[in-house]
C-alpha cells in the first residue's frame, strides 16, 4: 500500500473514532506497513492511545474500535491503550509494546 493511502486510512480511522467520542492522543503504525515491506494482503497494525479507554469496559472499547474499522474496508489490527498503560509497558523488560515502540520503523500519528 502506498504511504499516502496508509495516511488517508489512518486519518479516516481517527475521524471515525472521534465520531464515537474517542479522543485519540496518538496512533502508532508498526509492522510491515511501517517498514515498507507490506504485501498486497498485509494488514495495518496500529496502537491507539486514548485516555478515554480508561473509562470503558473492554466490550465497549472493542465494539467502538470495530465499528470504526468497518468504515475502512481495509484489513486492520488495533491495540488500544491508555497513556498510563503505555508508560507502564515501557518500563517492563520483554514487553511487546516496549519492543514495538523501540523499533525505528514505527510511524507516529497525532490528530
């Protein structure tokens, strides 16, 4: 997928999350799309950071993320975190999020 296309998809996803009352602080694109090694069938891997997730039950959080993803018609995998959860992940050795966020090919988006 071309970088402009990914940027447009992420912008649309941000808009859809905002329409559902989720104030996104950051979105991180990682994986093959960020590295530039994506294939035609590669998904879009995102970490979405929002304080609003702290007040949501897990089912509500996943429902809103899924609704926003349905508007994209693109293969997308989203991991939701609060800023505090990200901070805590960064302090733990061997943590998946710490590993992802330490990669040089990660792309950060802000609304």
